[in-house]
């Protein structure tokens, strides 16, 4: 049985945060018939839009994906940190809907009646650069809307929320986009809105202040078009949870209220936390627990552009994140969580995602083996960073080691296959076949173009190689990776210790790959990987 790499359920009626020690960025969740469904950003990685389920908001299991490939031709090559951003999942008239922004293309929607089955082909609801973080809302009068954010890198401004009308079937924008709320002074970098209606009030839950150091805001108005009053409802304060924001308010069948959000943790990406939530007599939500220690505003790391908002970020009347807490009232369920193991006995495990749009001829799996083909890279690429058939999985616990075997007998001259960590920069150990023979190499990347350098090269036997990679934390957001190899005996180190890091918004990942080294040619070779085992390492 595969090992759960991180279990948030303490087994005594309490849980620990994060509930998902995994890069599920910008999470959103809903409850339908007693089951919770969660989705998250996936950027350029496919399949995209994960569907996780839970019965208690603590024990989650990855069950499906809503998007098989990104429906734009340029994603045949990896478009790093682009693609699918900040989705919102909703249930309306018997259908599940997910809306998501693609910052260079516009706002899309995908839907289904069965979230664990096939989802319909994505629909482009509104084209336009810089339209991100959409959330649909169907009002009591039958009218529908999208409220969303803006990406300054594409449209030239940020810190605003916008709104446009939506067809009742959710497929088409019916009118122009209008600016709805200006957070420039009070809540800079406001984005990621999630819209609800309660007791005649329209509420917008939205993060502000930036990914790593921000806070959670709630806006409310008697009209969906505003004007909106605001209140900070969750902050870091004296807690260890930096930037506790962007996520989902969920009401349980038992009548409790909870809030899921992310925390940015460097190479680990944005991990998911769960906070208790109550509604106060004045109609505002209270998230987390009281902060017993008042932190001076000038001690808050909010980033230069948000400095004027520091006193707001330290609002004394809002909560801070919990580390442990009682579990939500819910039926008993078995502990569950992310796994990394794959014995390749059938279909690929759901933990795997390709770095670009995948094709059926990228791989074969079965009989305990994964065969990856060294297909020609798009745009004559020649680096791992440009290789769409790179197969990756998220880091899912603070420390671990992973092992696999590689049979490179069917590589052709000019091809390589191996294991690595990809992220802000990357490192890998690979078997290379050249006309002159077979060698083992350790490669690191550098610079904006991810220029590769082989820092160690050694001839090896033309026989299977076992690899072991180990990740050990050096802080809550940094770690060091090491690589080892073996051929029929003990493991030996190769290369230098490597510090994986996130790339823009995306956490580091473990990777398997097979590729031509000159990229432009297809020599027809392949490599076979044996079972992958990922085992958590206990750390103090």
C-alpha cells in the first residue's frame, strides 16, 4: 500500500495545518451532498484543474482532473507559470462549473454533471489579456455575473476588481467589463475574489497585500455593483503562517463555517490551510483565532508597495491562523492525503502531470514499467526546460527520498533520460548515450534562459541504473536536494547539493524525463523507468 506522505489528521479529533502540504495554489472548494470538492491553479502543467474530494475538510484525496490539455496550440511547448490561474468551482442547476483565467487568453469555463468523470471541452467565456481570477455568481433574480481580478503584467494595472454580466447558462459574457472596487490604497494587489450572498448582503472574499505577505479581506454591499465596505478578516500577526489568504468559505451540512486558504512556502509552493470561521452579530465573518500578541505595524513584512497598508494588515480585531484545531463535525473517515508512489501497473497515477500539453505517444505504462519516448521538442528546444514530455509530481511533504530504476538500453545516440527537480532553476542526473558510449551526467541550469551546464560526467556500464534523490528542509520554505546512483551495488553521490526553488508562482517538482539532446531531431529512442517509491522522512 502506498504511503501517505503528509497526514493532517492527528487521530484524536484534531488536525494540523497545512491540511495539504502540497502546491495546490489558489484553492477553491464547495460542498455538494456532503462531499467537499476542491480545485486549484495548475498553470502550464497538465492534466489541469485537479479535483480533490473530502468528507471532513481535513482528509483529502486527488480523484480527477477537469482539463486534459490546455486548448491553445502554443501550450504544446511548456509555457512556464502561464496557463490556468486561480479557479472558482461552483454547483448550479445540477452541474459543476469551474471558471479560470488564462492571463494571455481570457476567462474560460469547464463543466460537468459528474466531477469524477469526464468534463466538457473548455469554453472561452470572455477573451482578453489580463483578465484573471474569475468567480461566477448566479443571483436570486436569475441574472449572472463574473467578478474577477486584473494582471498588471498583461493589462497595465492591478489592485482593482472588475465585473461583467454572464449568460444564465454560464457560457458567454453578455456585456462590457466594468471596474467594481479600487483597492490601490487600502488593499493593494487585491485579487482572487470569491462571491457569496448571505442575509441580503453580497460578500466578496479576496486576498490583498501580495502572495507571500498579504492578508484576507472581506467586502460587502447591499448591491452587487457596490459600493463596498471592507474589513480585514485574517492576518499573519504573531503566527508562523505568512500571507494567510486566497481561498474558500465553506458551510458544512452540520452548520459550521470553515475557510480554506494558501500559505506561500518557497520551493514547496502554496500549501493549503484550514481555519475555523464564525459569523459575528454585526454580519462580518471572523476567521481563525484571536491574536494574543499585538505586532507593531512597522514589524510586518508587507512588501514595499504595500507599506502604507501595514496598519490595515495588522488590524487588531481580526483573527490569525491556527496550527492545530478540532476537526470539523463530520462522519468518521479514513486518513488520506497525497501519495508519490507509482508501481506503473496500469494507468499513470494521478499525481503525475506533464510540463506541456501531452500526446498519447509520449509514454506507455504497464507491467511495472513506464516507457518515456524521446520525442522531438517543440520549437527546436534543446533543454529540459523546453521538454513537454517531462513528467512531474508536486512535493507533498517537508522531507523525503524517492527511488526508481532506469533502463536506457533503447536510447539512441544523442538522447538522454533521468530524474531531477524542476523549479526556478533545476538539476538532474541522467544517462546519456552518444556515439562514443554511455555516460552518467549531473546537470544544473542557470539564468533566465535556464542555460544548462554538466558539472559532472562519468562513463558507466551500459546497464540499468538506480537513482535516489533526497530532499531535506533547511527552513520552512527552503531545502537541499541530493542525488545518488547505483549499478548493482551501493548508492554513490553524484553532483553537488542543489537548492530547489519555486518558479514565479509554481513550487518545485520531482521530474522524470526522456529527450533528444539536440531537440530538433527525433531519433526514435525510449527509456524505461521502474516503480517510483517516495517515502517521507521524519524531521524535528
